[in-house]
C-alpha cells in the first residue's frame, strides 16, 4: 500500500468529517503539523475537538482554525499565547478541558496502546480530580496507601503529526525537542497522517534509530515548513 | 536585609547535589542554574529533553530546540531527547530528583497553589501538577509576602490547588522553611532577618 501523498489536501481526502476528534502533535509552535492544519482549515471541517497540548498563536498552528470557528472543544494543558482563543473561551463559544500535561500525553499513549484508563497521582485534591474515580494503592514508602485518580485513554478519529524525516513506509525520525507530543498523538489516532521535511528511500534510515515505527503512520506528505519561533532568546558572544 | 532574586536562587542552588536530574520552573527558579558551580546538574525540560544548555548565540537559534517556556536554547554533549509521554513518565515515576518552582501560595501542610487565580484569565496548568505529584522533592522559591504585604505562607491556600501536601521546602526572601508535621519549621533566616521578623510576616503555623 502506498502511503505517500502529493500534498496535505490529498492526504486528508476522505478522512475528515464534522464533529470529529483530532489529536495533534507539537509543543507551542515547535513540531506542529502546520501543513495539515492549513489543509484542515481549507477543507472547512467543523465542530472539531482537538487534543493538543497548546492552541497555537492567533495566526499560526491551531489558531488558524479558531479564526474560522472550526474548533468546538480543546483538550489542552496550556493555552496562554492565543488572544482569539481567550475571546472565544470567555464568550462561551469554545469549550476547554484542561489536562495536566503529562496526563494528556499519557492519555494519548494509553489510548494508542489499548489501555482505556490508568491511575495517576497527578491532580489528586485539585479541580482536575473532580468527578473522577479515586482509588488507593499501597505505594507509600512503607507500603501505606496513596490516593490515585482514574484518567481515560484518548482514541482520536485522526492524528496529525510532524516529523523530520520518513521513509516511504512511514518510519519516522524527529529532530530535537520537536518530537514532544508527536509520537503519542500519532499512536492514538485511528488514522494518522504525518508531514515531514524529507522522505528518504527505504533502507536509508537506521532501523535501530526509528523514533516511531511506520505501523502508526497511514499517510505521509513531504513539504516546506515555516517552523516559526515563538520566543527567540539568545546570548551575546563574549568579547574576545 | 532580605535576599534579592539572585540570592534566593543562589540559596536554592545549595539544595542541589552533584549528579542530580532537576526540573526548574520559570522565573527565579531559572536563575538557579547560574549558581550550581562545579556540580554536574542535568536540567530536564518537560517538553522532552535532559541536559538543557544556555540560550543560543544570535543567529544560531533552532526552531526545533526550545525549553518548556518555549524559549530557544542549546544542547550539551550529554543531552538526550524523548517524547512527552516518556518525559512525564520520568517525572511521574519519581526519577527526577527535585523540582524548583515558583508559587502564589503555600499552606502549612504543603499544599501548593500556582496555576490559576479565579476571575482572571485561566491559561492552564501545563506540567505543574505532574511535576509536584511526581518528583522526589519539591522546593518552592517565592517572595514571602504579596505586593500588599500579605503572607503567601498560609494556614490554608485560598487559590485552586496545584497539588496537596507536595511541598518539602520553601525558600523566600526572608529565609528557608521546611514543611513538617504540624506546620512549618524555620531552617534559617536571610542574613539580617530575625526569626521574629520572619514569624511576623508569616500566617502559617511555625513550630
């Protein structure tokens, strides 16, 4: 089966529908599937639920889908950088379910690994724990009980992710901290579409260094990425 | 004289031992890295990196290399990268020895509030809840009192919690306190600050 598609629109053909749940990789603007998000905007798919750590900025990342009112709900850990997001949220036009960052990542990983739920200490005694099953386990230093909450795995209708390199079978390699949420997001999608900077011939990636095996990737495109920097911080070269 | 930001960071750096893997929060905690001296401290960035380096030189910024505050950074010879699920696996699994974090409020039982103020814009907790629930030791660095002079060390937190009973040690501009059975215990005071002055500025029970 051929996984490589000519462009983002072709790769998403037939997999989008109104009201669907999409898991997206990326942290801030780093490692986001910018080409696929643009194609979802152009497709006009509505009432989307996004599982994504962040919501982009006003004119980049998931932010572009907020401008067109295509997003109904976000499952995120931090949404600070997006004024349009805040406007829609305060006006009651957008739902948000805050997830602790590690809980969100594990919910994706678990969903993709056939685990419908898991117990975690994260969020016990906070707003995050409200309405969730609580259970004690004898995990204390001397075997004393500690309280955990049940969090559920996420299975998304579609995952959109960004990697650095792929071979034509969808084996993926990420670069530096652009890996972030991309592997767990890819794993939890019923269908996963990946965009990469370069597709190389099979045999040219080291099998011992594949970050995400191609079994998780159903469709693939190569494209040019803007890779915008959100906060450019530098130091001066010391005078010699 | 109470400690300034850099002196608080310098004091917090004394909490770190050679070989530790540590997560530093945003603000004063970030400054702690400037005071570790010869100790080999490996900084974790929860977006998926161990061995965080300094900011890059101008012109060498890499959009694929940022820290959890979304700032461009650099790698070290011992750096490793991993995905977010693995990153929080090492946090939740207690592999990270310590987190040094800022706070809005700490209660005498170790409750911590640092993620939202009701009525103000809610941006989200990011990785704060995972960190305080998972790492070996939670060290809070913050001003002892608010701008209005109110104690930030309370009998009970008034803001929504980030975690319950999670704080081990608090370093403020007035001194160092540990969370112990029955309240807070003074470990030391900043040079020129008396125990009486520290007590007077504290609402929480000091035993």
